[in-house]
C-alpha cells in the first residue's frame, strides 16, 4: 500500500557527509557563528534545500557589495562634486565618476582612438577594462546635468561590478568541492565591501576566479581562455602562469600547460589585436603609463623615498621591482620543486600575486581585491584572514586621511608619519599571510585543506598526479593506493611516504 506521507525533495536528498563546515573546525568561525545561532549541528542537512552554500555565499557577497555602495552615499550625494577633501574625510572616493569626465566618456570619445585633453593622451587602462567602461557609458543617458550623468554612470558601473562580485564569490565557492563555505571569507571580507567600486578591478578578479575554477575542473583550455581575458583586463593575472608552469613541470603535465598557454595567448590576442592594429598609440598608453609612472601611494618605494628624503625615479623603481620579482620567481621555483609535497596551485598563485603587490611601485586600495579570492583558497583560516583584513582596512582609512591632510588647508587628517605606519601595516599584514602559506607548503600537515585527506582540490589535472621531477632530478613515479576522503583531521596524508623520503605525491 502506498505511503500517505509524501516526502519533500529536501528529505529525499541525502546529506553529504564529506562537506567541510568551518564552524566545526575553526575556532574563530565557531565563535563568530554565535550571531547566526552557533556552529552547525551534527544533524544539519548540508547542501540541501533552496539555500545551498553557493547560493548563500552569492547572496552574502551581493549584500556586502550593497553595504559598500551605502558607504559611498556621502560622496554620491555631494562630496565627489563639491569638495576635494570631503571625499577623503568620508573615505568614499571612487575613480569612476571622475574618469567619466576625465577620460572623455561624457563627451562620447572612443577609448584608444580619440585623443584626450590633458596630460594623458589616451585611456590608460587595458583593452577589456576600457570596453567595460565604454559599455557603461553607452548605458548612461546623454544630455542633462553633468553631475547627474556622473551619478548614473557610477550606478551603472556598480550594477555591472555587482555581477562580477557575485561571479567571483560563486567561483570561489565551487573551486574546492568539499569546502564551499570557505568562500564566506571572500563574501564577508571588509576590504571587499570598501573597495569594490573604487575602480574596475573586480572585472579581472571575477575572470581570474572563474579561470581558477576551470583549472580545478581539469579544463586547461577554458582556464587559459579565461585567464587571457583577465590579462586583457588587468596585468596581474599573467603572473599566475608561472605557478602553473612550475607545478606542471613537477608533475610532468606539459601538454596541459601548453594548452593553457595557447588558450591564454589566443584570448588575449583576440581582444587586443584589433585595437593594437587600428589604434597602436592608444593601445600602448597602458604600458607606457605604467612604465613612466612615478613611485606612488602605498608602495614600499614611496615609504623608502619619503623616509630617506631621496627620490626614486620611475626607471629605478621599475628595475628594483623586476629584480625582486625575479628573485621571488626563483624562490617559488625552488619551493615548488623541493617541497616535501607538491604545493597546491592556489598557494603558489597567491604568493606570486602577493609578491607583485608588495614590490610594485604603487598600491591602490582596491588592489586588495586581487588577493582576497586567492587568500581564501590558499589559507582558509579565519584568524589569519581577519588579521590581514584588519591591516588592509587600516590602510584603506589611512590613505584617505593622509590625502585629506595633504589637500586641506587646515591640515586635518593623518600626517605623513601616520600614513607611513598604515603602509607598514599593509606590508606586514600581507607578509604575515605569505609566511603562513609558505609554512603550510613546507609542513603540509598544517594545511587545513589537506587535513581531511585531500591533495589539491584546485589543482585539476594536478590533483593526485604523480611527481616526475623533484629536487632538481627526475623522480620515479610510484604506484600507491588512494585513501578515501574523510571528514576530520584524522587523515593527514592519505598516501604512503614517497620514494627517497620525498613525502606523499598522490591523491589522498
């Protein structure tokens, strides 16, 4: 006889016992969960119902983005248009409304083709970002009051960037299949809310996050295409190809690296080649601008220059940055090829981008967006992430108070020594997170992602792959059993010790 009690789809769907819950494993996450009812219970239906982890994270990210928009209200109402200092004292500055006028979008000028009036001859942004800005200008009604048009332009860009924010959060949540809740670090990051609408960086960040997701799914061509598009929007994603090369070298996955490289080069050329051929002077503006740019806010070089009283020329700063990045690149190669266990992909990706942030001759506040998704995947520990975020929020406030001090006649704000302290906080906070990631690489048993038996959930074709090159010599692959995935810290390695004491090298 059929049952008279129908079950809902949620009841029919079995609970996923492998899903990792931060409130069960992270003391800071557990303490913070008191605001929403405490740590998740043993009988909770994880991943079931309408509010799945990915959907919750997307909604939280949109909510935090909206709070960041609310924080810009003093500038939206008047500070962008009626006083230079006010937009700094309210910490609500944004490039978007100013460049609507300053880069000719309000006049209908075509980026890279039409020459601008002023010191900068053409738009100084990469081509895909320039297209993003132009699309927003097309969606902004013409005619009427210029201030109103600037406000509408900012709102249009904010709507488009909100989509990028949601894409970023969803991509991070889906990268580590068993750890979707780690993406709450991204969605709840204070620096994300504060800096999301300063500039257009979220476009490149979203594309990079989806590229990392594609790599985690073993799709090197899609990864390469998306990374190429991200490079066409911002330079920094180019650096991620170096960790891919190193890890594919250690695992002997040259075909996958070649596929990714071809995809990245092809996508970048598709976007750039038309402008490169039809408007070469405008296309070069991004590169010449960054080459000739003086040492600027937030950088280590500005700190050294102002403390020593000696000016560092753009050429010298470029040389120092390239030398330091070369040293970091060699250091990452040594780390990747000699670590007791092959580093996870996002760990090296975070380190190379963080090194660029630390050594670049300018650090705009929104550059923190480059690191937030990578940090959440590389070191998903709430304590360390929040320490770093606190340093970044202090820098965010420090730069605006310093600009208020330098632009106001009565010198109200943060003097130079205070701003230097904010720069040091930013540098130390980022270095601290780098040290934690390096420690996880050298002592893989400390890596919370691997404590449940995982190998490299963001590694795609590298996940569980044998090592064929370690410590500067060929390594003989060894067959080993694959350990079942288990929740909890009981499984730390999941595979036997590799040959020659090199540590585990396969899927766990």
